[in-house]
């Protein structure tokens, strides 16, 4: 599932590497306008959860999509010892191939991003560990509202299994808050999602907190974000 979401148009920038090792290989950087707008607010919140002492911090990103968030977080938090493993689901189609190519294109120059991206279906259990081992943080943006129930439940179950005590699952996107969807634009968005796929839609924070509790985690913080989005932080006990 792409972090860009199916309703967003993508602007593809195609360039060619001049080095001999990449000669004649096209590199496609997909740009999701929403990701460009929200990557800096997301980074600002993530600074609160990546330790500033320089100790190594390993993060698994679920549904990396275009790779924009991965690249921005890796660049912005490199001084804090953050290492990121991006991942995407492999649907064996052109959209999957484009996502994997875009992630590599955005992140190739960043030494603290582990490439290639993992091919990961988060609905499957158990989820394999990243090559660097158990992550300290699992980050997932703009996936939950355009995912199947199996994928949402898999995200929380796998996070509970992968994260060590003190680890965190951090998610970003639009949600129903304690049973209410607001403002009206979010309610309209929820209806449009459910019309397209009955298994999609804005998940309620109480429902997600219940999934977290079943996986040995607890909802510890909710950060209100621009454009009627939220970042939710779940701590592993």
C-alpha cells in the first residue's frame, strides 16, 4: 500500500545516472504532493521520539510508498543515529515496481537508509524482522484508512511481536477520534472511501487502542497535525 494513497496524483521525475554502474538505468522519483506538504510536520513530531543522545535507533517504515517520508526522516534525523528500513507490499504489478524504484531513487544517497526496501505484506503473521534485527520504532503513514481490516490488525499484531519493551509504533493519517469524525471534510472523505471499498475508511482511535492493547502496547500520545490528520504513538510495555 502506497503512502501516497490511491486518490492522489503522482508527479514522476525521470532522470538517468551518469555513473557507469547505473548507465542506461532510469531512476523514477515519484512525488506525492500530500507527502511533500506533511513531511516536515511529521519530522517535527518524530524529533520527540528519536533519542537525541546519538545512540543508534532503528526504524522500520511500513508502506513506504514513494519513499519521500523515508528520505526526509533519514536526512533530518541522521545526526541522532536513526537508521531506517523502508518496506512496501509487492503486488507483482507495475505500481509495485514503480514504488520500489521510487523508494530507491529518493534514498540511494542516504547512508542511513537500508536498501533495497523490504517486500512486506503486513497482513501476514508473523512479520519477518528487518535485516538489522528488531526495530526500536515502527512508523506507518497514510496506510490505515486505505487498508483492509486484515492489514490494520496485522500492523498492530506484528508491531507487538517485533518491538522490544520500550519500543514504539507511530502512525500518521486521518482517524475517527473517540467515535467522532470531524471536520465535515473528513466525514465526507470517510464516506467516499467506504463507497470505493467497504473495508476502507477512517479507523477510530478507540478501536486502534484496543488492537494495541491486545498486542502488548498502549496509546500514549495523540498529536494533532495539519490538514485534519493525527499522529498516534503506541508504546510497547
